[in-house]
């Protein structure tokens, strides 16, 4: 097990691949040597320098919650500087957290005892019903607009098993998508399956992005494509989110994306990574694309298959993906598959927010999102 700095004076366990786990194309070289495995593990720590004094600030927030966490991380414009409407106001933005827990019912029971006021009217139904509601949509339960240590915070609770499923198979791409972008890891236990899934998710993001990019492109193009995966098909990008969101995330944070992905790119046999030039070249032959398609997460493969295969034909997945690999619109098909995953989970998750946040908080939160979207649009047109 390896460890990496996780903020000031704190160490975070970093993920190592499980023995015998299937490796996507970009993992092949890393799996060939112990040194390669260590490099691939380093990128999954995601515990990077962020806004000033953030380490202590985040740990103080974490102290308010039950400590039975398999993973906790902070993300968003309150953690990493972003361009656009949020620029220059990072210290005032809401802090966003995700907590992964082994036993959701027990965790909510303990949190209700400590922080009952965080919950909407659903608290009267108790921890078991809260956990049942959590399982719908993206499998995460959010409490939002919670005052804590002089800041507003939002935190989501997801079961460890649901998180691993999303990381490995892209069941919803909701939390997996957040973990494809720089985040601040606050705590992580030694769950080997979770550690391997975190690494797998990063490699899958690179593979999917390759399929949607041309033969030659810049590093920034790659990170824009990766950052946009979890927003593809999200109806909130039409209303409720700044449409320049992906660009605003990537532009100021390219060094953080490089820390996440550069070792994966260097160890990937299908890419020529010209680090000094910030350029990449990939294999766009049908054979190369077929290898990448076969390495995609299971749920995405199934989505692609359902898009291409006529009803009732029931061809083998491998046969269909081989057909897609020869299709000039291969990247578009992959994009449509990802959009299908994100669209359904984002709609259900947003509808669920009305219950988990309550009507008043839902309206307040939505108004703030619309304000940021309008502010970004006005800035773009001025």
C-alpha cells in the first residue's frame, strides 16, 4: 500500500490495482512492472495543493460528522479556483463534499443524532427510509445549504458498494464523473476494491476521451473532453448550469489534471505523449479503436450496443463493438452512449433533491445556480 501527502501534515492511502483485475489499454504498460503500478497508483491520490489554508478548514468540517467513512473528498469551486462567474470568489463559494460509507443506515442514524437539522422533513421517517431514498437515481443522498464553521456546505452520502459500482461500470457516472476531475481527498481507508476502482475510473476516462478525439490533440483538449464526460446529456447544462462550466473547470486547473493523468498517459501503449509540447497522438485505426471500445466500462458498452444493434437481433457485444470501431462516427456513438447514462441519472437525482433538500432549500439552490448561469452568459456576450 502506498501513501501520499493529503493536505498539511496528513497522509492519505492511495489506490493500488487489485491482482488479476482487468486492465484497460492504458494500464497495460503500468501492469508490466512494479514501477509502473506505483506510478498508476500515485495519480489516483488526487490529494493536491488547493486553496490556501484548505487542509485544516476541511478537516474541521469533517469533525462534525460520524467518522465511519471509507472515503471523503471535497470538490468544486470552493476547493479549486475556476474561471467564469466564480472567479475571485472561491473563499465565499459553497463547499461540496462526498462521503462514502460502508453502512448507510447506521451512518444516517448517527448523523441524525449529531446533525438532525441538516435533513429535510424526511428525517421523521428515520435512517432506513432515508437510505432507501438514497438508493434511487445516482445512489447518493445530498443535504444542501448547511451552515458549518461560518461557511455553507453541501454533502452527499453514498454507499461504498454503490460508489465502487459507479467507478468500475459507470452505472450513473454521477460520483465517478466527479472523481475524474481534481478533488481534495480528506480521508480514505484501506478498502482494496475501492482503491482499485478509483484507478480504473481514471483509466476509463482516458480511454473514452481518446475515442472522441482526433488523431492529434493538445493536453488541454484531452482534459476538456474528460471533464465534460459527466456533463454530457445532463439536462442541467441546458438550464441551471453555466454552459462554459467545463472550460471554467479546466483552464485554471491544467496542472492538477496533469498530476492526475500524466503517468497514465506516459504508461499508455496507444498514445505518443509529447509532454514537453503538451501534445498527444493516438491510434485511430479500427484495430486501435476496437481495443479501446473493449476496455470501456460495462454499462457504457451496453449503452453503445443498444444504440447500434437493431431490436431483436441480439448480436454479441464484441461483434457490435467491432462494427462501431470501423464506423467513421465511432466517437459520436460513444458520446451518445455516455449522454444516455448521464441524462437518466441526472433527471432522477435532481427530482430527488426536492425531497432531500426540502422545497425552500431547493428553490434557493436553484435560484443560485440560475444566477451563476445568467452571469456567465452575460459575461460571454459582453
